[in-house]
C-alpha cells in the first residue's frame, strides 16, 4: 500500500518553527473569576431598560 509522502520529510515544518516559551498564567481562583464574570454580565448591564 503506498504511503502519502515520504517518511524522510516527516516533521519538517514543526522542526523549523521557532520554540516560543509559554506565557506566565496567573492563577485566579474560580470563585473570584466567576464573581468578576457575574459583575460584568449582570451588575454593569443592570442599568438597561427591561421590557
């Protein structure tokens, strides 16, 4: 069964791309994150008229 492409070229593009270090992630607790999302979604848009 013929293969699609040769195995000598496998991983060529991935090996050519430069390695980038991952960004530092701040560990925010889910409780505080959910509170911020709630405030953004409900409290700050609470001044809109409701029908």
